[in-house]
């Protein structure tokens, strides 16, 4: 009885990545051999040194409610991480630990946006940005980019998108889904535009920070002195440390924003899991170089999947500089009929690949780009080779 549900929840679009993963699981349950390249989840196990810290926390009797905004020891580890990796100086009262970076993003939207406030989203953007904004009664303003600009927004595009109602700018770097990274100079050029509009707050999603292939050095918007007090830096341990299920994310922000997020979280989930927090202390204090073996493996897989996809007529790929996705433009197939199935858009193309090739991908529509699909290469080399061979076979 949808008429008993709120208009707000009825307006929310289900997460396309989770929906495709659920569809893939359903088909597997029916006996189909589905290769899942839809979820952004490393196929590595959490490193032993992090798991050992969690086991020790259990032995040490950590089982009570945690502070809403995180253990002091974890905050200190986050302070160390921000200074070491990003040259950012935060105090404890500027940090909030949440149940994943997604909750951190939700918190920020809820405490900043009023009804009708506009949020600029360079497209493609992470699948949940738009609906998180809508849930806070904000208005997503999509700024289209293309493969020709490596899916990055230009300063001129940013300036054109700003209106008197603009309240925030959200972006991820490295980007999910494109893998593109904004260089320090590119961020500085965007910051120069923002200096003319002091009402705008920036959300910089940096959760893929350490999955960087060395082409462009990671940079943080908050590292600019004139943007520090206007930037919320969002990060977490899910991707680089293969800790997706541990559900720990965090923000570094102006103290008034952190205080508001703490207030909101106290009425929703309260503090994040105690054992996970203790494990994350170790993850952040230790050198990021300890997870370089995963990054090296992803880099090799990137080369493999690009070589395989570029050999298929109709796939147009840029070279991702980070994260573990390719975001090929597949619009060459729109308007065609493949094995009796009409392909008119990216959603139909992704569903065709699932049903005919038994390969799960995600439509670019979910990321604000109608011409592309997202393919994760957080899978084994064997799975990647088999998946792309299946895809190629059903495109003739």
C-alpha cells in the first residue's frame, strides 16, 4: 500500500548498484552462472594486521556503546592520517565517525540543506549523491561531462551552474564511477570560481584516495587555506583496506558542521560499531603502503580490462587514474537490435548483458550519464577475461 508511505520515500530511487547485485544473486539462485562486475567491493580479504586488532579488541572487552562521534583514540588516528596523507590539520571537535561514508554524506546533507537548496553534482557522480540530496529536500543540479574531458567538470561549467540557490558542490576524486582524479591545479581552478560565491560548501569524497595509479597525485580541496573552512572532507576504510562490511567512515569539517552531524547521528544510529572502530585505529595509524599490494593488483587488472574492452567495436574507454572501475561509452549500440533485443539506452544495454551474457554491470543513468555503463574490475583476472569474452560474444 504505497499510499501509506511518505511522498519522500516514494520519490527515492533504489540504489542501482545494490539493485543489480540483488538481481545477480536472484539469477544465481536460479542456477545461472553470473559474473558480478557491478559492486564496488574489493575481492581481497581484510589485511591480517587489521583483523588482529579487531580480535584483540574482543579479547579486551570492547562491547559497550561508543561515543556518538567516535572513540577519542580513533579520532586521534584520523588526525594523524589527515596530516600525514593530506596535509590537513583537524582537531577532535572537527571529526565525526559514522557507520560508513554513506552515512557521513547523509548526515552532511541533512544538517546543511534546506528545502530548495541546490547542490551541484558533476556527472558522472556516485550513485547515491542525488537521492541523498533529495532526502534532505535539496535539488540536485547535474553538470554533464564526457569522456573527451576525462569526465571532469571545468571551471566554466561550475560557474555556469551556480545560481543564488546554490548551497553545495559534491564530487569524488578519485571518481566513482569514472576513476578520474582532479589534480591540485584543477581543484585550484574550481576553488577560484568558488571564491566568488562564499555561500557554497564543498563536499570532497576521497574514499578512493589510496587506490591511485600514480598518474595524478591526490589532492584535497580543504588543503587550500581559502577553502578549508568551507570544505567537508569525507573518507573511510571500505575501499583501500578491503573493509566494506566493517562500515566505518568519517568526516573532517568545520567544527559547527561536525557538531551538527554529531547531534543528528545521536538521534539516528548513535556511535559506530566498537570492534570495527578499534580495528580502524590500526588501519589508519599504519602506513598506507601496507595495502599497496592491492593497488598494484588493481592496476594490472585495469590494464587487462582496458585492453579487452578497447578491442570490442563500440566500446569507448578513457583510462581511469584511480578507483577500480571503467566507465565506457556504449552509445554506439543505441538504436541497434542485438539477438532480437532492441537497445535504446544504457539501462537496456546493461540488462541485455545480464540476461544474455550473464555479466552484471551498472547503467550509467544511475550516475547521471546516459551513454555509459560502469564495470568494476574488483574481480579476479580469470573472471574479468571470462566476463569480457561473454560480452563480446553477445554483441555480434
